[in-house]
């Protein structure tokens, strides 16, 4: 059996309903991610937290603001590692791969936000680096998008990206399936 780690991507205050870039269904996704994290901690599975920082003037996650802080329900505990990133891909210009490799991790389980951006980019990069990838789809959230004047509802955005990830990059499961 491969050594596993939970990677919690960008569950930060700006994504909450009270934040500057709210996501659809984020409260439920955070609650499910908290369940996954709790189960991992009970089994002494490493949990690595990824936090995005944007430059001043960005619409969200501006470094040093409350919006850039990790949501308390999924915040790091007991010396858990934190990766600070500046790009959608949590591996790009960070120590994430080195952290995983130093612990002998072969299997990454990804939760977080946004489905269409950082979850997608990080999952694909993890697969490209040779890790076995599992995305817990109901512990991830996104928002409505617009393309050429058409609003694409968040549930359709999420479904399209989970479908693509499940097709070629890893396993896509629910929290219940993962925890059983």
C-alpha cells in the first residue's frame, strides 16, 4: 500500500460567503474536507495545507489580509506543513514535491478550491509527477463562470472538471466513498 497524504488546497476565508470571492457550496465542501482531515489525523496520515497569496491589488487572497488566512475548520494543527503558493498549480515554485518526497508519499488525496483552477492544476501536476491522485469531489468547490457571454453554473463547471480529472488524471470520489 502506498503512503498517502491529504493535500488541502486554498480553503481560505475569501472563498466563504463573507469573503471577497465567494464560492458556491463552499461551506459544505469545507465541512466534508474537515471530515477527511479528521480521519487522516486519526490514522496519522500527513495533512499538508496549501495557501495562496496574491499580490496587492488582486481581487482575493492578498498577502497579510484576513481573507488570505486558512478557514479555521480546516486549519493546520500539530505542526502540519503549510505550502504558500502564487500560482494555481501548488507544485509550481513551491516545496510541495520535496515535502511529499521526503515523507515517501506516493498517493495524494486532494480537497479544496477552486475546482476549475487550483484543484485541476494541482491534480494534473501531481499525476505528472507520478503520484497516485484521488480528488474528493464533494470536498471541493467552485463558482459560476462566464464564457463568451454565457454563464456556466458552478455545478456544471465542477462536473466538467471532475469528469476530466477522473478520465485521465486520477480517481474522483465522494467523501463517503473515500472514508468507507
